[in-house]
């Protein structure tokens, strides 16, 4: 995908190569898991003009679990952020389900309400 290489190098690589800075504020991540999700593209014999073979793994149908866990690890590396980070995996939820399917949306609302509770 030659047309995508330059935009990727210009826009994405600087974001991923930079030093990740934890936001140091409470963060809750809700991600779906249990859906077949592309994990890897395999190009046989270095032939990038041929269609890639998709290798699937766990995830939300869009974002794979390995990427989710890598982000979780980054957030937990900072000692202050570690205490303010919560990661929730919703079994069976697809990428858009989090804000569209009733049971998943209820969990989002529950987390928002919990985060806004004033400690007594």
C-alpha cells in the first residue's frame, strides 16, 4: 500500500516513537475482548504486492488484545499513574459496542458514576 507509507511515516511514527507521557490523572479504559481481530499481516517471500495473509487473535474486532495490553503496561510503568489507572475488558463487546449495546453502555455509565462519587 504505497500511498499509505508516507502518511504513516509522517503522522503515526512520531507519535509512537516519542516518549510516552502518562497523563497523571485518573484514567479508566474499557475495551471489548473475545472477538476475532486482525493481529498480524503476513507477506510471504517479501512480496508486498500480493494480498497479505491475515492472522487473527483476540480483541474487539478492531483493536487487538496485544495492543490493549501494551497500552495498559505503559500506563502502569509510571508509579503515580499506576495508582490512577483502571483497565476493564468487556467479554464479547465489539469496538463500537462499548457505546451502542445496552449492557456495555451500562458498564460505561457505571464507571463514570463511580469516578464521580465523592468519598465519604
